[in-house]
């Protein structure tokens, strides 16, 4: 019996609920909070994000069932490289559908969409620890263009401001500074021992 080939279709409103469930699962597999993802779906933020004008959401269908998606956006690679590009924001295939060509079909659909729109570059951001995905994309011709580093705002501010001086420690700090200054001003007395 021949294996059924996956197909890729544009997301329709009927697929939104299924894709949202897959997105929640994807977030959980990636180490993110499923509860936070669930809230984004329940509050309508997921639906709003995937239906923006510059977003294209494609669904992979295998045996009549949606088994994966690719979320692409028509944005520049970076503000410095203002060239038309299509960015893969997310790609996910259900675990039971992996190894059946679904991911390849989704990537082929994105490449075809880019070609149809006259876009010269397809970009994708991946975590550095996703070694298998990075190797796969490198084999397909994706090259590192930029390194994008991310910091939590609180961490960045804490490190930029330096160590925080608490009110109770101001007096101690002043005493230490005065002691060091006094030590610098004292003349150095050397004792010679005469034998």
C-alpha cells in the first residue's frame, strides 16, 4: 500500500482551533509555559497574530487531518538589511506525523510562496541549542547572517546600573572609602634593622 503524501493548504478559519492547539503543544515542547500559550489563545492574541496582513499561515494535511503548520511573515531580515524576505516564524509537525515528509512539504510551500512573491531570501530564526534543526537548515542552504541575542529587561537594567547600594550599606561604603583614602595619604615608614 502506497504511503499517503502530505499536502499544504492556506490556513482557513476552520483550521484556527486545530492550529492553536498545535501551537500550544509546540510552545510546551520548546520549554515554554503551556499555560501562557493557552492564555494567548483564549484571549484571542494567537488568532490576531496569525491573521495579520503580513502573516501567512499554511497547514499541512496528511490523511485528511491537519498535522502541521508553518507561520511565515513578509518582513525584512533586519532593519539594517532592508531586502524583501519571507521569514519562517514557526514550523511544527505533530510527533506522530514526523518522518513522513510533512516538514519538507511545508518548507517547499514557503519557498514556492517566496518565489511567487518575487522574494529573494527566506529567513528563519532558531535557538542555538536546536542543533538538529540548525543542521537540517544548513544542509538546505540556510546560512547564519546575524546573531540575535536576547536579554530579559530586568537583567539588562541590573547589569547596566551596576551593583545596587542599599541604604543601610551607604555608611559602610563611606567608611571603607575614607579608610582607603587615609591609607594612601599616610607616609610609608621603613624600618631598618642594624646588626
